[in-house]
C-alpha cells in the first residue's frame, strides 16, 4: 500500500538512516516528502543532499533549524544572525520554502521572558527580508513550556503568532507541532487565527507519552502511543485551507534502535489510521 500523499518523514524520526538510506527508503515506501536537519545535511554536503533528494523524486518540506535569537551580548547575537543567514541559504539550495525556527531560551542569569521575546522580534526584522529574497519563509515553532528556560521562550501558538504577525505572512509563519501544543485549550482558536492570516508554514505530528525521559528531548512518542488526538488536529488545520505536507517528527531512541523500513511502514500505517 502506498503512503498517503501528504505524509512527510522528518529525518530525525529514523535517525539511524544515512541520507542515502533516507532517500532510498522514502522512495521505496512512496513517501514523497522529507524534512531535513542542518547538521547531517552539512556533513553530507548541502548541494550533494539537494541532488540526492531530487534524484529520488523527493521534496524537502522543511529544514530545521534556525533560531536561538535570545542572546544579549552583541557578539553572540551577530553570530546567531550569521548562522541563520547560512540556514536560509541552505534551505534555498535544498529547494524548501520553510525554515523552522527554535527561538532560544533565557540567557544565563536572565529571568526576563518579555525581553527575550523582543530580541526574537528584532532578529526576525533583520532576517525576514533576507529569507524572502531567497524564497524561504521563517516558521516560528512554539515549544512546550518545559523548554522555555533553555530552548524556546515561545511556548504557545498565540505567542508565536503575536511575533509572526509583525511581519508579512509570506515572510514569517508558524509551525504547528502537536507534541508542543496538544495541551493548550486555546489551540483550536489559534489554529483558526493562523489559518485566517495565511500563517501555517508547517504542520508536524508526534505523540506525548509519559513518563518523560531524563533530559526530556528524546521523549516524543510514535503516533498512537500517547495522548494526542491527531485527527482532531488534522481536521482543524485542514479547515483553515492548509493543504501542505504533514511531517511526522519523532525523537525516540527506541525507534532509532529498530529497522528503519519497519519504522517507516509503521509511521505510515499509524498516520493513515489515526490522522486521516
């Protein structure tokens, strides 16, 4: 059975695969979209990766990640902006129009969330026109509040939209990731708000499972193993008029220890059963 047409496999879901294995495995499974991460792409070569995925008939649905804009020191801020310009360049070479942003946590010694969010806005003001010139849209991804101190002071879809809406929709949008926003009782209204403004740049699925592992980063669940109602999210995102790819992005060592083709087949089956 071929994979559903909108399904995209984020590279981290089957991290055990090399880029050539990812391209071959997706092509064999009929998955036509892939979400890529900068570190393995840089290691393989950006231009070489672009050639590889195109040769396999794949579309790069997003590149992760840019961001980390909250540093206070001028030198650190300049370094972050330069790295984000490189990320935009890489996204353009790969042929994706979406660069996902993890905005950054509180700087050491700071407790000022509001100032940190304003520094994100300042960075977006510098980067959004550059991204637009390269055919790339910046996608602000809100992360679950447990990451606010060290990774992302943007914790809700409303906060992400408050930032994005300062800029043209074709320059800055948001990423709706079920793992991060499933708990928010205002999320339906915020999805509608994002859709009305043409702000949904990416839509990602992963399940919330407990207990969380030590370190919490690697605790995303396979679809159906946790608490998220994926069909509920898909229906509400689709109701806004969004027709783009739906990426499955799971960080989980148990999945990484398994055969990649088996994991991909399971992802496609769970997606078909639980999200469609």
